[in-house]
C-alpha cells in the first residue's frame, strides 16, 4: 500500500504531479487509489458543480466541495479551513493515510489544482491531478456513471506545511526585501485594473511589484497542461525568474494553485500560495487598505 508521505512515483503516463487519463484507466482499480471530483465554477457561470457531479462522474469519485471545505469564520471566499475541519471532511469522504489521490475537475478555472495544493498543505504528498480532467477522461471513452459512492471512513493525519502558504504580511515583506517574486494568475485586464473586480468591495488592480502570468496561458486547447517547454515560455513571458522563490496569487486562491502546480511540474519546490489573494489584498478597508498598482507590470 502506498505511503501518503511518499514522493510521487514516476510511471508511464505520469509526470510528477500529473497523470494521464490512460494512466488512470489502467490503475483505477488499485486498492490504494481514490478519485476526487474537485469541480468548481464561478457563481455567475450558471453551472452547478455538485449537480453536474451527480449526473456524471468517474466511477467511484467523491465530490470535494471547495465552497464548504474552507474557513467559514472569516469573510474571504476560499481560505484554508482549520486542520481539524479538513481532516474531518476528507475522512468522511474515505480519503486518508495510505491512499493515493487522483484529483480531477470539469475545466473552467481548473480547480483540481486548488484541491491538490490543499492536500499538500495538510501533509499529503501522494496526490496527483488528472491532466485534462473529465473531458480528457471522456475523450478516452472512459466510463462515466451517476452512482453515488459509499465511502468507508478512513483516518487522515494532517501535517501542516507552513512553507506552502503565505499571508498578506508575508507577501508584503517578501516584496520589500526582494526574497520572492509574486506572480498573479488573473487575466491581463483584471491584473491591470482595466476590468473591475467581480466581487463587491474589492478594488481594481494588482499588488505593487507583482508579475502577471494568466493561468489560461498554461494550458493547451484540450485543457491539458502544456509541456515543460511551453510552461517555461509562459513564465518567461511574464518576466518570472525560475531560479528565485515564487509566491502565487489570483482572485480568491484557486487559479493561483494552477501556477503552483505548473511550477511543480517544472521541478520547482520553493513555491507558496497567497491564500487570501486579491480578495484579501484588494479589499477596501479605508485607511487600512493595502497599496495597489494599475497598468502593466513595472
């Protein structure tokens, strides 16, 4: 049985934190494999991720509700939950020590990366993302069903990895001292401030000194991640120095994780995610507001 703290294994159809649909098809009956649907959509998209999951999912997959498995004590959209809450929820989903987790989604903002990162924050190293998500699985003629799984509760031992997470003060300090680059995954118009933020009370613009690598530039047309050369080109276009530490950010902490996953694919380990992201930094708090910048990166 796999050790939940082991390094990801390298096998055919698997590259670090990614696995192909073909790999999953040949491994999904292994006793340690657990499949997780991490789909999430913007509230104004008209799509309901859980309803879509109930209609069609990879056999045996459980649904990870990003809007529920979070810190509900504050007013930010997708902050990490306390370790106790995370552990409780995933145990009930039958996910725990000794499992190898395969996370997928139905596209859009590629939220599987967020759930991949959350498991890593809480100490699970044996977690991968299905490259191309449900669409890639369907393209392979992979089986789909609507049968709700009946998970067997399993123990999960959280081991919080503080090096993977940053807050606003740590981001400001990193920029002030030049110890890390801050890279924003939002699209160019939102980064520059040309487009207003969709959330009420959030200003337009970006963190002063941050760089912009829109998350969409990381993907091929079929929703798979670009190959390493393509990923390096995307970060190079954004002015990112891959030899230096990186803190990723976005609107609410979801697409920042696609940058973190892409950097992990490239073998880069000195990467953290600003969990509060722009929903935190860009909030209008009167005299206590954080400074913002507009326009292209300096």
